[in-house]
C-alpha cells in the first residue's frame, strides 16, 4: 500500500494502471476510520482491480469552525488499518493541494433540490461543500467506480445526481450501514459520546425500525407517525432536527401511494449530531 500526498504522484500511478487496463475503485473519506469505512474498501475491491482511499477533512462542508477543529484526525492509525485491507493507495492531500487559492476563490458545485432538504436545510452550504470536494477528488483520482455508505443516504443520492448531471463516467455504489450491537450506526462522531450516551443513541435505529413496522402494518398517516416518534425520542434526551418518511428514489416527502420509502432521522445527543435511515418496501 502506498501513502501518497502529491497529486502528481497519484496521477502517475493511476495513468500506469490505466495503461494496463485496470479498473480503479475509489473510497473518499475524512479519516478516523472504523469498520464501516473498511467495509467500503472491500466493496470497492469487488468492482475494481485497484482501490484508492482518500483522507481529507474538507473544511468547505463544515458549518462551524469549532466542529471542524474538533474533527478527529488520526492519519497514522487510519493508514495502519488500511494496510490490512484491499487498499492500494491512501491519498492524503493537504488543504493547499485541494484548495490552492483558498476556499473563498474556489468554484463551487450546487446540486439542486436534493441538497436543500433534510440535512441540507439544517446545515446550509454543507452539501455544496460535499459536492465540490467530491467533484475535485473524482477529477484527481479519475475512478471507474466510487463507494459511499448508506448511512449518509442523502449524500449518496446527491452524489449519484451530481455524477448524472455532470456526465461523469463513474459508477456510484452504495454500501450498507455498519452498526454497533445496539443498532447505533457507526460514525466517526460516535466517539464524542460517553458510554451512557452510546447506549441511548441506539434508540435512533429502534425508532426508525418501529416506524418501518408501523408502515408495514398499514399506517399511512406519515405526519402523525413521525410526530409521535419525535415526542417519544425527545423524552430520552435527543434534540431532533428531523424525522421524515420520504420516497427512496429522490427523498421527496412520501405520499400514501408510494411503496419504496426511506425513513430518515437527524438528532443531537449531547455533543454529537447523529444521522441514520432505514429502507421500507411496502407490498
Ligand atoms: O462522507 C464523508 O466522509 C464526506 O462527506 C466525503 C464524502 C468524504 C466528502 O468529504
């Protein structure tokens, strides 16, 4: 496994692989890797001959400077974990490589509609920052396929739309959410939680699954269902940004005739903003 920080070195290696007709897989990350990230690498390897993982904490997608400053940077530990996987290159560019003229002068990518709802409504500019950095990383790595976790389901759809809208020849693959034993979706932000909070945080998944079961049992009063769930979970100490039942295909609010749904939640628990979602296919 090679550690690469220069764009020139990355491009040289990718060019060589391409000359040999090899397929390139890509997993963009912000580091602080956990088992969920490692599973994305293995997924990429199922589709590609070579796998590149990027680690870059992207300032453009953070709303608060304090959140950016606190974000865990664990590059040595991350690299040690990746050695054990199918990763061929860890690309760790610095901010100057990604934003040579600084962020203010950077051209931005705006993915319309899908970026404005749910997390986009609560974190203004966040998805423009994600779309911009992912576009730049795609242009640096030039992968054939790229893998993103379903925990960030809105991000996954946004990137699929970005690739379609801008005619990028990259196949975007979603990968199932990895969970702790109590159902808590794995996330770098979980480490902000105390042990007691981690136990409580499992309630997010259980609430989503309860809503799913209610839908499967025929309830279609979506607003009441979400409102009741919100009241229940708020009593356990969460501050809810949203609980919504959406159409899985585009995350627009679900109608009672829709059959393929995603139930999504974002909530603050103590120091961590947590997100999760589950799919629901009705007969
Ligand atoms: O999901 C993430 O870790 C980030 O949003 C991504 C896709 C690496 C872009 O910075």
